[in-house]
């Protein structure tokens, strides 16, 4: 275990990278050494704002750090991550890990060889509303997920499946611990030359079925998950940070802190539907991810989203994307 603060850098300080900079400055045990961005004006602006050294050369930065956040556009992730790992640096790669599966596999192989950590920024895994499900036994039979967002040009360098749906694919794979059996998918190109709306139906080998819909052509933002299983129904609003659970119990449970209890059948005291709204402590998921990365480098924790998990989410996303392309043409 490493006792000294971890020397850290941020590569790519655009819209999201600046927030990495902000958090590393306040995380205990992290020593933010500097930043690098190919846009030197942007680099100077963020360096000045946070009083951090803006490096003119990425290798100079790499020679001074233990690990880096890679927050460059997705098509650049593989090239930059390879450079960092070849310098034996631990990497936190924003999602999606890479554009192609071959790139992701190359990075995993390289990180094994160089004994470095790859963590992937599937930030929703740290959404407190999702974490609230951990106090329930979740064995889903059907899951429905919607992720809709108003259009912005950011993220359109990749199809909506790799930009937005991949968040939900990662959540899905973490909730349903079974291999994917069958995928059906459809989608449309509306505003860009790429796929802007996507729907997938995923069947897992354990017979769980999921329906996921993602769109970057919407008036209002929506990020909702519904989980159905024997004797339990949960809704998770990732945007509002609200989790609600309805479950069937044998007793009118007065000690569980349940918000509401009603008999399953009128006139019978055999079974009850209990409604619960778990208390959710608001925490910043990005800060939690980066604390986890620092602690993983220190050897105190393991990454919440590993490189393998990032790769597995990408594999499903690419299958969905390829099906949509076939469907459109
Ligand atoms: P952005 O375009 O705002 O910023 C990217 C920055 O990287 C720019 O400043 C650009 O100049 C710089 N850059 C480009 N090539 C570079 C290189 N080779 N070396 C150094 N810097 C380089 O993009 P963004 O919205 O901040 O997205 C960045 C990444 O973060 C993407 O992979 C995106 O998918 C991901 N992202 C994740 C989430 C999330 O919810 N986890 C949210 C937004 C973005």
C-alpha cells in the first residue's frame, strides 16, 4: 500500500475534464501535478482558473505522475491510454472505454503486461439512487430503462448507443449477473449522420429481459430505471436521485421504516405490499469515482468499474449499434 499522496494528471480539459481537475484539487491523498490539452488556449485557461501547471507536452506530464484521467474525445481514448500505460501509468478513462472492441482488448492486454490499473468512468454506477438498491435483494426478471436528453453537439462524434445507452448497458450488466443471450435492436438517425435514437431488447441466459431506450432528440432530460422481479418492483430516477420500492411481505412490518403498507388482498392479513422510499444521501458521483481511483492506485480499494467491465459494456453496445445499422440499411 502506498502512503504518500498520489501524483495525478488530467489529459483533456474540455467540458468534463475541467471537473476532474476541480475534484482532484480537493481529494485527500491526491496531488494534482498538472494538465495537458492539445488546445493550448483551453489548457492555459483551466490551468489559470485552478492554479495548476498546464504542460505543453504530454510526456513531460507523464514523467511526473502515478496516474491520469483521460478525458479526451472518445476516438482518442485508445491512443492516449496506450501512451500512458506504456509509461506504466494508471489510467482512469472516461466512458466509453474506446470506440472499438479491438482497441479495448489491446488496452486490457497492455495494462496486464505493464501492471497498471484501468478504471472506466461509468459514472451512473455511483449514482446514490442506484446505490440505494444495494440494500435489497435484486434478482430482476424485467428491466426497463429510458435515457433521453435534449440535443447538444457534444458527444455526437459517436452514435447515441456509445454516448448515452452505454451507461445503461453497464448498469444492466451490473444488475443482471448472467451472460447476454439475444439482442434485438432498432434505431434512427434524426439530427446527425449517426444513430440518434436507439431501442434494444436484451435477453439474458437466465431469461431476464431488458428494454432500453436512449435518445439525444428530446425536449426534457429523463434517466429512469424500472426493475420488476418476483414480489418486488423498484423505480429509480437517476436524474432526481429518487428510489421507490414496492415489495410483498408476509407481515405488516411496522419496524422497517416502511412509508406505507396495504394488504395484497382485501380482508386478508396474509400478505402486504410495502412501499419504501430509501433515504438517499446526495454525493457527487464524479468525486466518488475519482476517490475510488486514487484509493485503487494506493492499493486500498479496487476500481468500481474495471477495464473489463468497460470492455463488456462496449461489446454489447457495439452489437446493438451494428444491428441498428443493418436495420436502417
Ligand atoms: P470536450 O470536447 O468538451 O473535451 C475534450 C477535450 O480534449 C478538449 O479540450 C480537446 O481539446 C481535448 N483533446 C482532444 N484530443 C486530445 C489529445 N490527443 N490530447 C489531449 N487533449 C485532447 O469533450 P467532453 O464532453 O469533455 O468529453 C470527453 C470524454 O468524456 C468523452 O469520451 C465523453 O464520452 C466523456 N464524457 C463522459 C460523461 C459521463 O457521464 N461519464 C459525460 C460527458 C463526457
